[in-house]
């Protein structure tokens, strides 16, 4: 199972590996190598895929599993050479990520790989129905939806600390990258005197956002934890008052996103504020576990946070969402295609 991310913090991959092992499969995960010559751009993806291909060709495997388009070239070639099955799990619309908006030549290269290779995969997964529908229309492929659901843990009633706190805690967890709204959250504290912001995660803009935060008069109410281990993130999430899930509508990848942290906040009983994008907003509209930002930017975010904090939330407010977002049911969807292939 190949991924370009850090295996320690990629919880979707960790969940899938655990579910497959539980079903009796032997799984080896291959992640990003920190000693690579290139850290980003075309050089990184070329070097990663060459190294990944060489690694895969030395391994015994019945299934080669590509996570996202950026691992697909090496996985596809290895599967064809070794004569084994190819699985692809598309976590996002990779050619439509914000970093590729306006870079049509690069986008066309990735789309060429998808067009040539995705229809030949034996099993295709993705995170939500919107992305599945997109690829069905684009390449005629059928994708099985396995949602980003956190089912490994639940916050028990009474677990959250009961001591008197100086501030409500707003938690952003995830990559600190372009279009993720971390700057909105920093600016929103201007209108939220009774709140503090915790940013848990790393990313391309982490240092820039740290510098931006220090320029604000309310900098003492902002903290950055960096990347956390899953168990550390669980503890932090359980203590939050509001979960922040913001994305700017910068391309179809963000437009149709269904981030991991939505499932985390539901499992922990933490109400959310989310951007008004189809998959994320649908969770709030259907289950009532937070508020949808009316517009974009810091002021709109602050208003939504105030609405969440004005409501008295109870543990059973999350029961309906938890029943639907049950990893025990979701992992059966993950395993079923392999049973049909007699694998």
C-alpha cells in the first residue's frame, strides 16, 4: 500500500491497513522517504515513483495499492510486471488540487496518468459520492465510496475536563496549506475575545501562518502544535469546544472534499463550523452537528463560531451522526470487493 504522505499521520491509510489485517490480509505500507533528493515538484514525484517501483518489484505481493494519483504510475507498472491486482484509493481529485489551479500543463500530465491507468484498476475506492460521480463521468469507472470516518474512538460522557477555563478552544486540525482557512481562524479571534485557537498539523504554510499569528494583538491566544501522533490528536480533540473545518473553493478537489476531521469531531462530540461546500455542509444539514459558514473569510467564520457557542450541546446531539458514521460498517464496504474477487 503506497502513499506519498508521512505514514505516522495518515489515518485513512492506517485505518485501511488495520481493517485489511483484521480480515486476514498481510499488509505492507510504503510511505514518503525523508532522505529523498527532491522535496517537492516534478523532481519529487519522479524520484518517488522510481524509488517506489524499485521497492515494489522486490516485494512479494498479490495486490498493489495506490493511494492517490501521485503513487499510481509506479503501482500500475509494478502490478503489470508482477501480474498482480491493482487497487487505487483516491483521497481527493488530485489534478484539481489548489496547487495545480492555473498550471494546465502539469494538470494534463496527471490526467493522462489517470486516463491511461484508472480504468485498468481492479478495484477503485474514493472518499465521497461526489468524487465517485466525477470519475464515473470523466473515465467511465465505478468507484466504491469508503468515507473518511474516524471510528477508532469515542469520547465518553464526562471525559472532557470540567474545570473553569479562561477561553473556549477552537481547534483546527489538518494540513496548514493553501486554501485551508487557517488565516481566517487567526483573524476571527478579533471578534472572539473569549476564544483561543489551536492549530494542530504541519504543512507548506505552517511557518508563514506562525509569523502571521505573531503579528496580531491576540497572538497570545494562538498556539501551533505541529504534527501530532493519532493518540495525541485524539486527546486534544476531546478537549476542544469547536472544531474548524474550512476550505476555500479553490478547484474541484476542495469543492468535493470530505475531510477526516469531520468524523473525528463527530466521534468526540465536538460541534463544528464548516465551509458551505457540498459534502461537508451536507453533514451539518443532515445531522445538525454544527454550523455552516455563511460566506467566506474571518468575519463569517466568527459569526458561525458564536452561533455554535450560544447553543448548549448535549452528548446525544451527536448520536444520529455517530450511528451513520460507523467505521465498523464502513470497513465492511472496504473489504467486500476483495471477497468478490476471491482475494
